[in-house]
C-alpha cells in the first residue's frame, strides 16, 4: 500500500504478530553513517521476569550492513545512492538468512519529528465505561491530530481519566460522568516519508511499517524498570541525535536534532586540514570528550590532504584533537539538555539517561554527558536478541534491533484510520481480548 494511497493518508500499519507460531520479520535502518538490514525470527515465548514486556524471543538469522551514501543528517539527499546501498544491505542479509524478503519495517529520523499530546473527553452520564466509549474518546483525540502536511507515525494513549482523576490505566467497566484520554501523537512531514518509501520501492521492496528512530532505539536499549519509572534514551547517530522519553511503559515524547558523530569528524577534517576518513580514524583512536593532562605532551601525526607523496604529515598535540571533539560534543549535549528541559518531560526523565547509537562510543562521552545533563548516564546496548554477530552487539545497532522489537508493541497504538482505530493497552488483559473481539466483529 502506498503512503498516500488511502483517503486518510494512512501510513502502512503492521499486522499483529501471530501469538502461536514463529514469524519472520525484516527491518531496515537507513542512517547517515550506515544502512543495516536485519532478518529475524520472532518466536512466541512464555511470560518471563527478564524483559517481561516482550511477547516473542528474537533470533537474528540474517544481517547486512553497508556504509551509507546519499543520506545527510538523516535526510535522503540522493535517491540513487541510497537505493544502491539498500539493495546491497538487503542482499547480504538475504544471503545469510537463506531467504528472500519482499517487505520491511523502516526507521524514520527525517521529517522534523514532532511530539504532541492531545486530550479528549466524552460524556458518560454516570454510566459504566464500555468498549464503545473507549473507541469514541480515542477517536476524538485521534481526529484532533489529523493534519494534511504531516503524517502520524505513532499514536499512543498514555493515560485515561475519569471525572478529572488522572492516571487510570484501564477504565473499562468503571463508572463516571466524564471519560478523558491523553494521546501522545508523533508526526513527521509527509514529503520526507514519501521519499523514504520511494527509496525502498525502487529497490523492489515494500514498506511494511514506519517507526520513528527514537522509539526504536529506546525499545532496544532500555530495561523495563527504566521504561516504567521514566527515562530518556539518547541515540547519537552519525547525522542525527534523537531523544525518546518513556514512562509507565510507554513512549511519551520524542525529538531529533540534526547533529551527530559525523559533525565531529568534519570539524576535525577542517580544523586539522585532513581527509574525512583520516579525521574519522583520529576521532576514534585519539578523540576524547574529556580533558586529559597528558594530551598536551602526546604528539600525533595528521595525514595531509594532498595526493602528493612528498607532502609530510603535520604533527599536533593530542590536546588539539580533543579540544575540537569536545567543543562539538558539548554543543550537542547542551542542545539535548535544553530540548529535554523545553519538552516539559524533565521531571519524568528524572535522573535516568541511557546513551546509545554509534557516536555514543566516543571515549569519555558518558562522563561528559553526566556533567552536562546532570544525570546518571549509562551506555545502552541492544538487549534480548540472539544471533547477533559480535560486531553488531554494540550501541550502533540499537535502532535496527529496536525495529525488530517494535512489532511486539505495535498493538499499543491507536490509529484513527479505520481498522486500527480500536487498540489494546496491553497483552492478554480483558481489555486486549475486548479489543480483539471488536476487531473481529466490526
């Protein structure tokens, strides 16, 4: 289904995962640094204390990743280049898995992600809350959020209220006069999504669903207590840094800034007058987000830009490299701190921040983040997935793994688009069964 095919401009929506048999899921993480295709087998699993929110266990059976081309700060800048890289990544994953795929779940970083909360209420007249009332109040909140210039990526009811009493998780069968809902809606600009879909279609694949990058990386890197108590995941990629805030088990806010690890590299290339790939190596080997007294004494060689063999490398103190790196890292972290502050979710985040994404591996970054964000910081790696090669177990693969996890939580969402309007708020509650019955009956 094309993005803009239906009358309500609905995005492609995932079908619910089969609860009794295993299911193959393929995902595509299109980033500014790399493009990753992962194919995984999701097998239903029994409830467990470890990662209790997950209904399926995930085994990666195929993975392919390529250096990204044609993507700048998360935005597609060259369709042909992106298409060819997508084909290569998908091809490698298919060969490893021994099967061909025709559709993928894709991540979205571009399109100026925007989080809004819409509140709607309906009159109950002192009666008990029925499934139909829930449908009505969710529809009322959903309709407020429909816009022609933006498409809804995610819409999650974050909490219900009865007669002004907030924080009710499941109001079904309760009595009251006024039922209210707070709906977190995450939107993106349509053209960016259209270009993303076009890229995938040109590689002869279809888009099965679209997931905001911050949502995906948060799903992969956060543990349940963090998701429940309130926490922010900060995914530092090559071209963009995204923020997601989770509380009471749900995504409540998301944001993205167009700064990432690649900006540090280009700063170094300019400041030291060297090639981009040499600057990248200097960043990884010598760069640090922390000042160090030995840096003034250590001298490092910087390869020249020219092709001429006679050009000698220049020698600079390591402190210069660290100063350039630190300036950009501090700017990025300060921007994130201000965005969290401005969002109004600072109290919910509390003291918990998880850093993930490829650029989070820079030496000294957790310490710099602790100082600037004034919170506890840990590095988050993708959790609870088997079959990942050693190279893909790091924070750089959080988004791709999060896309694999997403089908398990997709049914938490409600969409004002026809079939998906009524959604459930949790696995096998009475509420969920009611939702299932509604889906089948109407």
